[in-house]
C-alpha cells in the first residue's frame, strides 16, 4: 500500500463502513446513498490495487490491509477533529494584539473606552496609532490596522463604519476674548475673526466648513495646524479662535484657559465611527472590540471616568 492514493471523502466513508460493518448503515450515517458508498470503497481499492473488504455470505470482513487502513483512517479523523477543535478554540480566544488607528481628536476619549474594554478582556494588547485621517485611509487600504476610529466615513472607499458616539464641536476662544461675554453670537460675527484650523482632509475641518457655507460664510484660515493639541495651544496663546471637540478642551475650559463661545449654529454634532475594510476578516480581539463599542453607552462611561 505504498504511495497511497486516497481522498478525504474516501477516508470518512471507509472508516464508517469498517466501523459499522455495513454499506447501508454507513450511507445512513453519512447521509449518502448506498451505491455512492460502495462506489467510493471500490474506487479506493482499485486506485491502490488492494483488497480492503471481502464479503463472506452477507457479512463484511476487513482484510489485513483493510484493518491497517481502518486504523489509519481512525487516527486521521481523530487528528482532524482535534485540529478543528483547536482552531475553533483559537478563534474564540480574545487575546493578542489589537491594532487601531485613531484620528488625533479621538485620543481624548479612546483611552477611557480602552480601559473599560481591557477590564473585560485583559489578555488583549492594544497597539494604538494616532495619525491624521488621510494617513489612516491610505494605511487602511494597505491592511495596516484591524480597526480605525474617525469622524467621517468616505463613501467612495470599500469601508464599513458603525457610529458609536456623538461628539460636539464648539467654537473655542482664548480667555477674555471680546466675544466671550456675549450671550448670543451671530455666526456672521465670526467672519472677521482669525481662524485656526486643521489641515485639509481633516474630518473636523470638513464639518466646520460645511456649517459656515450653509450660512453663506467663506472662512479663510489664518493658520493651519496638523493636530488638535497644536490648535489648543495656539488658541490659548491668543493667536485666534477655532472649532474644537468639546471633549478635547474639557480641562482647559474648566480652569478658564479657554472659553466656549455661544455661537448660533453651534455646537455641530458629529458621529464618531469605528471603521474597517469591508473585505477584512476581523481577528477575535478586533471583533470583540467592535461588539464592545456597540454594547456600551460611551457618554455614561466617560461620565463615570470624570472626563466630561
């Protein structure tokens, strides 16, 4: 029986016939027809030029080669069963690296979400990359991350996004700004202000520009900065005003290093999304994180963390 020519289906069929001592009973167990079972056993014998089963009277008997084949088939099927159980166990195990890319404003709330997630899944090791939206989109297409967090999902890319948290964009000004004492500010009053903005391609910038354009305003940035933190520092230094996530300036407004202006049309409410490539199969840790985001109340979580 050297150079054995056998298929996985023939292993399953022969093992059942040998174990049950019947073509008919093997066919019933495998949900096949009796002729199909008989043909596969005969083909197994012919392809290997060996007699595995002999019929004496109406009873099936295994030849010596048939006995060895039966033992070998049982070992193979047992190993396959163990392999299948191991693979399923690995798939269910939530551990290992979780690679997430987040746009810079998300860094002000994502650590608190991760802390709650890791309390539930302590064997996961998050690898968080904070970059701008344009870089995330480029690197998502290169399969660099399991998931990403962003404020707007492009419609022209093969992406799936789930909205899990609403954030407020507010007009922020340095303390003692002339408009800080105004109870109601017309959006047109901002036309002559020096605006500090994120770079082109930023989700926040796109949302803000849309709001101004809806009100007939065309804002030319006084200065562009590549991060929310950079804009915060520039506002506090008195270089101008900006539109920032309320969550990102919680401490600054609490201690009056920055004021929120009461401008009509603001705050702008926008969703935060967890995003993945449509064709990507998530590893267990990423799948668990996605389901976690779908199940929690982020506002309540942040409130319990004293971040609002």
